[in-house]
């Protein structure tokens, strides 16, 4: 199968996840770029940030039109992660590729297991919002974005629910604002690496992801959110297991 076809298929899946779940697309983008399209781990994390930034902006627009974005709280949450994202993005270029792959596999596995846990939205919304806890969570999310090239939506959504008390629909929409801000901050420290990307692959990947994000937004309105999340979590867990095996062998 040609690189173009693989890029289009992978991009559609990434966009679908971002549009439907408010995150998770970049967790699939990185392994797709490495194992399907032959990118190095360092190039894959940078390419993933480019893909996720453009796709998240598209999905953010769709959710904003539906009134699902809480701009003030989301901006404050994202602001806490901007500096950590930039610093971690600069550090990622100096880490061995095997370390990046192993770290990514572990984070993906943790995210998958978290998605498979039964939700308790009523209990979570009852918790008071603590500014310090929100700032620490936002900073940690930013660092993860910068280091591993993931937008962090798979962690941002549960964080917005548990820390800020958002309902799920608002958490999904607002997470896209957080993802976009963190990804842009990390990309600012990787501008040289971004120039060397294979744009003949990244371009079609982005185009398919943008279209997939719109389809994902429509899918989320028709299909059970928990059901989509469970399917995605199983796929993510399989990807994490493969990457972990590859990193240690």
C-alpha cells in the first residue's frame, strides 16, 4: 500500500477520534507515522503536533459553533501548560529515540486503561474547583504535549471533568482549545525540525484528519460516547502493547 493511501487512512482515523472524543487522535498519529509511514520517533512527535494543531483548530470551530467551548476556563487551564510544553518540546529533541518510544507506549497504555474504567460523572462534578490543582494539572498536560508530541486530549477531557467539574460535552469542546494552545507552544521550540518533515505525507494526513474531525463531531451526536470511548481504548491498548514490545526488544 502506498504512503499516500496509508497517510489518508491514518489521517481519517485520527480526525475521527479528535472530533468524536475531543482527544486521542495524536496517540494514534505518532505510531502511525512511525510504523506505517517510516518516520523516526523524533520526527513523528513533531509531525503529530502539526497534524493535531490543524485538526484541533477545525474541531474546535465545530464545537464552538455548538456552544460546547468554555473559553475563559479553558484558556486559564491551557495557559498553565504553555511554558512546560515549550520546555519539554526543546528537551525531546535531545532524548534517545528508544526512550521516547517507551515513554509514549507507557502513556498510551495508562490512557487506554483510564478510558476503560467506569465513569462516575455525578461524583466528579461534585468536587470543588481548586485553582492550584487545576494549574498543576494544566502544567503536567503541557509538559506531556511537548515531550511526546501528543495533544493530550485523552487526558484533558477527564481532567476537565474531574478538576474543573465540566460536563462531558463541554469538556470535549474545551479540551480542543487546550490541545491547540499546548501544541502551538511545543511547535514553537521545534520550528527547525518541522521544516525537515516530509510534507508530501504530512499534507494528505492533515487533509484527511480535518475531514475526519467533522465526521467525528457528527458521529458523537449519534453514537453513545462511552461506547466510542471503549472501542478507542481497546485499539489504543493494542497499539501501546505493540510499541512497548518494540521498545524493549
